[in-house]
C-alpha cells in the first residue's frame, strides 16, 4: 500500500485533549515524570490504545507498549513512540506528539482494515526529559542495555524520591522485563526543537543522527560569612567562583561554533540569604556537539577552567560527569524509509542532525532506527509557547505511517 494518509483532525484533537492534563496558564504543560499528572496522561494513553484494539503491557521501568498484531506475530515488531513527560514549563508537542502519532498510525490502519506482516507497536518511554530524575532517557537506556535496571530504578529526584518508588506509587511498576527482545525497526516522530525547517520552508526533516551530549554536576564550596563585617579580600565566595565558571561555559560554547552548545540550566545557592556570603553552589552544565572528539575537548577545557578558578579563589571543587550520550548515526534502512515516504507524499524535506537527545538514541543500539522532524514555530521548545501547525503535525504522521508499513511489510 502506498501513500497512506492519516486522519489529521483526529490526531490534532487527541493532542489537544492530552494537553489538558498538566495544562499551564501560558498554554503549555507541566507533566514531570511519575507525578500524578503523568499518571493521568498515561492512563488516558492506555485507554485510547485499548480502545484501538491494542494489547498493552508495561515493563519494570514503566515503559508502556501497545501492540497491534500482524499477519506473522513471530516477526519482531516495527515500533514507534516517544515520551509523555515534559519539562516544568514544557509545550504541548515535545514527546507526546511522537506517542500520539504512533496511536494515530494504529487507528489509521484500523480504519483501512490493513494488516501488516509484522506487528506494529507504540511505546511511551519513562522519564525522557531528565528534568525530575537525571539522567535523561534513562528508561530507554535500560531497555537498550546502557544502564542496569537497578540503576534506573534507583535514580532520585531532588527530594530523594526514586523512580522505582514513584512507579510503585502511581501503579506503573510493570512486570515485563525491560529490553532483551527483538525490534524490527524503530521510528520516532518529533517537533524539530530548532529553527531550520521553518526557516527553509521544509515540512519534513529526515533525521540523519543525533549530536553527542555530556552532562555535569558541579559543586563549588567556600565559606559562609556575614556580608557586612567580612572584608572583600578575605572572602571565600562560592557564588563568585561559580559565576566565573558559568562565563567559561559560555566561552567554550562560542569557541566551538557553529555546532557547539553549552548551557548552565540549574543552579542552587546556599544558604541563599541576602546578608550571607554564599558558601555552597550546585549547578549543572550541558555540553553538546555532533563530533565526539570536539565534545571531549570541550569537556576537558571546562574541567581545567573550573579547577583553575577554584584554586585562584581558594574554593573546593567537586566536578562530576553524570551522563554521556555519544553522537549517533541512524540506520540507512530507516533513514531511507523516511526519505522515500516524504518524497512519495510530495513533502518538501531535507536531511538534518538533531541537536536534542531523544529515546531513539538508545534504541538505535538495539534496533534499526530513524526519526522524523516537523517544524515548530520560531524553533522554540522546552517552553510553554511551543507551537506547531495541524498541517505539519499531520504531514509528519503521514510520513511515519508509510515508513512503518514499508518496514513491516518488507520481505
């Protein structure tokens, strides 16, 4: 079957209905992983999948799998999906578009009474964002063997609550093993989260791979003292040291353009009192580059700069890399299936490398993998103003269903 078209209005309506769960005043969503609102969204997704005739299972990391049978259920499934959780001030499309696009594939094939050779499976991965539990993409990482199950379940939020405890609390601590099974191919549909497609008036991004990411947690330890009586030259001000380190993060990012990104996204100041010199700072750094060698050099430069600053100001430094996701090249078969579907459907498209991490990164280690991007307004994501058009959302799903059917029916 060629050039299948999905029901764009149904997909859009599903996205808008899901966006009511965790809705924020500015039009976005806050669905932190394994909170009550995440549970509510999971419950709705499961109900919709069961109504579409899927068999639903949950693994030990809380990943949800909805299977539509094929003619030969001994074949490994062709899988698609993304994540339900969001950033604290997230948008209506990041992650959840890929999940509900997969559901729309199932619904469309049901409408057409079309039976694929291999089963079709839709997955919602746990804690992709990493905003509550670090690192990001931890559950797909366990599925792919990057992390041990015990490590994934033990990851804690800033309040000391673990993924395992919260899965039990919300009723999504599944019985199925996490990983260790064959997947014929995996596709993830996503908004671009960048400005390229919109700027070039392209409807589809044929994703070639994902740039590398390194995450750090840094502590700067000085001495708390009274802001009035303590002379400037006798201070051990941890915040001054951290501020200089933040400047180094920015400098390193600019020094490795055009492809580097360097970000300080979180900072905690202690004791956080207006008349006390800060004695302890915790902050995070996110470094990204599509070339592993350059990313490693950025990492070494950052650590050296932080050590130098700490020594000059007589501060103690704790510098820890907590996560490394190497650059990824996606499988030629899946990239080709996306390209062929986009061309056959007549959508303007271009090859693109993802600047953001995705669950597809880890899945690519155990299955042929590809991604589909659609434009988002002004390239904005991880923001409540995140926006995409119904037409582009539908186009991405049109490409998805055709790419999946091509792989599911391949000899």
